[in-house]
């Protein structure tokens, strides 16, 4: 009829798994019943072999019905058994997956525990290394018109500096006035790595710390600033990890101002800033090594060493009690270490390799 409204098609309700397989089982059972019923009816219609027409066979319908019922039950049981077996297999597989995950987790935890025990043992293992400090005399100073024109050029002096580093056997070397060409030469000829190197740009390689990559791994690098000759300059802070023991330490390298007047005030302020940085780093519990051309002797000791837990590789007492003379302006001091084999090498000045001595000492981290 025109204008009649059509009923929207009905949506099929979701059917559960149980309701899907049950009709199949019933259908199979009905087929069995129909087949058996057909057989029964055939038997009923067949002529009797008995000569006595008045004698009838025992009704077979109840027996057939019983067999049909058993067939239905067996079919349902078989379907149910298959479902139970399939579910059991899934449960076994799930249990095995859980067991494998648990075993993997237990193995991982055991590996982590073994590694933690190993690291804990290493953290208490002492180690020894050699650390030095050397103001290489910047390459610009020995050019014509420089402050040291009588000194050989940097191309001559840099191989000598590398030879000094090798002869002292330093694993860590704080450098000052290290220019780009000298940085390239020292790292190439010693095999040492440098921080910051070029990380702060080619104009800020002066206060680089060199280290032996066969002994130490780089962990991180940082800086703090002091005023050097009227200009704020970054000073290197390097965190290293000793390869063999996995123990870490800090190395600080600094170069405060030289001279009197306002430069003396800058130097004093730089010393106080260095001491504050040492105290900050020591709060981590790690050893701290400090190298540098401090442009001072007694005053550096009293401002920096005496106000921290640093000790000087060349001696000195508690409080403002500097080491005995001769005392250079170049220092190697540290906290959390003990010292031996202090060496003040005067040959660089004698041979005009630099206008500073090469300082080295053996540090032991207990």
C-alpha cells in the first residue's frame, strides 16, 4: 500500500558460542533419529517370515528409540568432549607461557642481582692513576710580536709537550693556554681525548682536560665561569669512569688571573669560586681532582685547599699550612685520594718548551 511505512530490518542478536554449537549437535541427533526411524518403519512394513500369521513380532520401536537417544547422548558427549579438550589445550598452553615468562623474569632478576653484587665489589676496589698539570704556553705567545718571541714556535714545542706527557705517564692532564693547533698536536701524538676540546668553540680550548681513553670513560662534562684577565672564561669540569673498577671521579681544571691590582682581586675571587665548586662536587661523594695554573702559591693553598677537604700532592698541613718551598704556581690537588710520586719537572722551562713546569703525581682512590 502506498504510503505504508516499512518496518526497519531487525538486527540479529549476538549469539554466544554455546548457542552456536548446540543446534549443530541437535541437528546431528535428529538426523540419526530420522534414519533409525526409517529403518524401524521398514522393518514394520516387511512381511513376517513366520508361518503363523496370527503371531506378531515383538515391537521394536522402543528399542530403536532407545538407540536414537543413546546416539543423541553420544553425539552431544563427543561435541562436549572436543570442546573440553580444546579448552584444556588452551589452558595448558597459557600455563606454559606464564611459566616461561616467570622463568625469564627470574633469570633477569638473578642477572641484575649478580651485576649489582659485582658493581658493589668494584666500588670498593682501590685504583691508582697519574695526573698532571701543564701550562703549555699558548702558540700566539711564541710568534714574532708575542710575549715570548725567543721561544720556539708551537710546532716545535707541541711535540715536546707530548713527549713530557708520555714520559710522566699521565692518564689525566689539565692544560692551560692550549690553543687549537696545540690541542690537535697533543691529542694526535698522545692518543688522549680532550674535554671540552672544541665543544665550546675553537676560541675556548685553553682549559681542556686530556684523559687516556684506555683507562677512563667519559661520563659527562660541565663548566663554571671565573674572570680571567678582565673577561669571563669557562673552566672545565669533567666526570670520568675508571674502566676497570667502574668507579667515577671529577676533574676540575682552572686558570685564574695573573698580575696585581684588579687582576689580583679577580684571582682571589676566582680562587673562592673554585673552592665553592669543589665543595659542590664533593657533596656527591665522588673524589674530586683539581689541576691548574693558579697564578699563586700560599694564597691559593689557604683560599682553596684549606677551606675544603682537598690535599696537595706536594704536601702541606691542615689549615693554612702550605707545602714547603720550592712551591710552583702550578698545582695538582685532590679530595678522596691519597698522594705519592709528586714530580715538579723543570725541563720545560730549561728547554723553552713553556714558561711553566710540568707537574705530576700518583693518585690512589681507596
